[in-house]
C-alpha cells in the first residue's frame, strides 16, 4: 500500500490518516459506507452519535475508526485496570467480532484490546486488563461483576459505545448499562447504535447522549433491500420435513436456521442430524468454547447449517450466508429484522424463508407491519397430511417423507428422496415474481385455500404450485384429494411414545 493509494481512499476525506488509513485500506475498506460517511467526521469533531443502522451496515468501523484515530494520537500511557474506550455489546459473539475488527483496523499501531465476557474464566480477563487497555469490549453482566470487585476501573473511560442497544434492552441488561455508563468519565463521548428505537431506548439516548448527531442509514425497522423474503405455510408437525426437504437443495450453501427457544434449537439440530444433515448449534446454554467452535466451523465453511437462537446469533457477521430460515417466528417482531440481516450482507443477495404455522399468523402480521411489506407465500403445506412417523433404525430418517418410496426411474437425491418433491432448486433460490408470486396464474379453488380464515391464500392449489411445468403424472399425489395423500406404503401414525420405549427385553 503506497501513500498515493491511501490518499485516494475515501476514508482520507473523512479525516482518517496515517497508519490507520493504511490499515483500513489493507482491510479492503476503500469506499466508506453511508453510516461511516455520516458518523466518522461527526465523532472526530467530538460529537455524540445516535446511530440507527441495520445489521451489516458497517457500524463497527463507523465507531471504531474515530476512537482509534484519537487514541493513537494520545500515545501508550495507560493507568492500571482502566480502559480508554469501552464498547458494550449484547452477546459474546458480537464482542469477539468487534475486537477482531478493531485489531484489523489498528494493525501497525500500538493499540491494546481486552475482552470481558461471561461464560469464560475471569482470571485471564482480569490479568489482561491489569496494566490498562485502550479498548475494552464487554458484555454488560460480567463487566458489572468486575467493576463491583474493583478489577476494572471505568473512571478514566472517555469513549463509550453501546452497540445493538435494543438487544441489550431485550436481554435485560438495561440497568447494568446505565450503571456502567454512570461509572465512566463524566466528560466522555458516547455513541449508541440500535437497529430499532423502542421507547426505552429513546429514553436511554436522552439520558446518555449529549446533543447527538443522528445518523440513520435505513428507515427504522426496514430490512436490507438485497434480501428476498418469503413465507412457507406449514403446521408445526410438518416443519421438520419441510426444512429437511429444503436443505436437500444444495443451492442453500450456507444456512442459519433460527429457532425461538434454546430447547427448540437443540431439537431442530437433532432432527436435522437424524435426517442426515450436519449442523452446529449455538445458543445461550452452550459454553463459550462450544459457541465459538460452532461459529468458527460455520464461518470457515466446514459447517453448512448453523441452528441458532436470537440471542446467540445477534450481530454475527459471517460473510456469504446464502439463506436464513426462520423455523419459527420470534416472540418480538423486531428480532425478525435482525435474523434476516444475517444474510444479504455487504450488498450480496440473500434469501430469507419463514416457516409459519397457522398459530403464528398474528406474529407474522406484526413482522409485516414492522417491515412495511407483505411477505409472499411461496409454498403451502397446510393441505397436506402430517408426516407419518415410523420406527427406524438409529441414524436413519425418522419420518416417512410424503412422497418417499424409491419408485423406479425416479431421479434420486443424495438422501434417497425423489427430486420432484416440491423443493426444486429454483423455488428457494429464485426471487418472487413481482409482488404477487404464484398468484392468480390459475383460477384455483380459492375457497378451499382459506385456512381457518386466518390467512386467505391467493395462489395455486397446493398440489400444483410447486410443480411448474411438470406433467401431472409425475406428481406423487397430483390428482388425489388432500385426504388421500398418504405416502405409498406408509403405515398410519400409531403412538409416538412407542419409539421412546425401552427394548422389550429391558422393559420386561
Ligand atoms: P458491521 O455492520 O460493522 O458488522 O459490518 C458489516 C460488514 O461490512 C463487515 O464484514 C465489514 O468487514 C464490512 N465493511 C464495513 N465497512 C466496509 C467498507 N467501507 N468497505 C467494505 N466492507 C466494509
């Protein structure tokens, strides 16, 4: 990197210079993102920032570069147990990611960083901060503990950043955040970033920020334009099969599956493994090591599917996530925006598919209100019977797929299922056609499609809608009414608990 190249870098125009500019360019950041253009000069001028930014907007560099620039100018004298800048993040993964970004941007400068996170030994954290650091990146709970025990002193902290403030609120950290802010230097400079602005965050901004410059890169609650979003209607019992069928499509090359609860995430992961997929899981009950290992595997591409809860996945920045699948809808509609923001990052296309049981219709409507658009329904399984569970030897699929049975002459997938089972590559890879995907191509029997009056369906009858251009004879149940759509040779569902029973010999 020569001086002239660095000078041409758009960050130079924002006031970034010297080694910091070189490192920024070396990191591949040449054109500042909109949030960086707005936030960097204001912070260099000493202003507080209120940043309303969607995930993946480039906010880490937006707050880190101005602070780095000022700290580099201060030199290396630090007081024991203190931190010049404190970055608070809601999750451990986000904190780790922020530290990595800061290290990359600070390359070549003498900048020290430390992490203070729950779930890992505090000994090494206390040791690291002992001589004093430039940047402390922390989750609020553990930091509060260390402040109480006087292992960390915040009175010298003159830069405070609250990242994903709305998430810290959701996670119940708000009082810790207030106490921590109070312990910092009264003349500090503060930046607060949040994707959404609920009333409590609005209040927090009023108490913590002084005459902030408001930077907003997308209207509140809107999602990245590059993400193609859709809905698949499926009852809860059908979701496992629907998900496995989707994932058999190799176009889904790097997928995050979101579950609402930790237990749900574990169950989805186990079911995927039983269905022959390798998946890693990340949620709050996992140890920090297990979470980091899962994340690393997903990041380096060795794990294709990551199952996650909202809390654990918040802020994860893994480039190239092709699909986000919401196995169920989050309790808070705003989490939907964060979930799907895992894909479509850095201007790349992304696809977000949400599986919706009729009981989730009101949550779906809340999401649609927040994102200010109606999500197109690209598949509807509600008219189909629930998958039939049959006892299978361990390690095999645990349910009978609706159109299983290796019929002669059928093209098979890797997992033995025929290809034309309604999950062709195109359907999930392709963008919906305009705002009425699949709508009104056939007259269809609209009356039959009204599921409990909740969400009238505007598309083709379910037997037809996934089989564009395929002859009817190829459809496993193409010409049978729903009630008769039982998989060939399948046995009726008997007793679920039977499969958990001990072998006869032991039971006796
Ligand atoms: P963030 O919102 O900070 O998590 O950033 C999202 C992604 O954008 C990260 O992968 C960054 O490395 C990347 N990024 C941030 N700023 C720039 C930039 N100016 N040019 C290219 N990539 C960037």
